[in-house]
């Protein structure tokens, strides 16, 4: 997908006069899909929390019970909100720079890891016990996040 990033006005010598032409960059579609999926996860969890609060008539806070669905959804939403913003910035920036194939793969992997982590927070009976989904989702988020930062630094 090609997106416009602005207008420049230069002549043959590079001065700021002359005819206008559109500057464009090609955005990687995996990057766009990853950011859209992260947005759907974040806003979907927010909606789920709001609907459950309405149903339970709980306007503020969360139960201390790690078995409570509201407690699990609030934690999943909060954790997603902590990471989704920076992940989206990294993915969009790298996706606008014709990323290397391994970077594109990492974009998809980090998005999948966020969904795995949320599944590990919401679906088990309790938050009180660790589980494989939480471990894999968290470890994958850290590893893929570090890889995206390395790609940003190295210009990959």
C-alpha cells in the first residue's frame, strides 16, 4: 500500500521553490495488519470490560479474586494497553521502511504473542497460577520487542 507522507516543493537544484510533487512510501501490509490486530485486541478488551462492569453493576475497581472474569479482563486490558502503543509505533515505522523479511516475520510474531498472552490471562480458571500461554506470550513479547528495537537501531 502506498501512503502519502507530505508535499515537497523543490527545483532542480534542491531549493524550496519549483513545482510540487507528492512524496510517497510503500507501507508493508503485514505491518498494517499487525497494528490493526493490536487495535482490535485493545478496543475489544476495553469493550468486554465495560460490558461486564455494566452487567455486574461495578463502576469502579476490580475484585481481588484472581478467579473473577472481571479481574482477568481488566488485567488483560491493562497489560495490552501497556505494550500495544510502543509495539504499534515500532511496527509502523519499520513497516514504512521496506523491512527485511525477518523483521516482517517478527511483526506478525509479536502480534500473535500478544493474543496468546491475553488468552493465558482470560481463559484459565485463575490468575493465581502461572500457565504456558502466559509464559509463551510474555516471553515472545519480550524477545520480539527486543528484535524490533534491534531492527530499528540497525536500520534493518
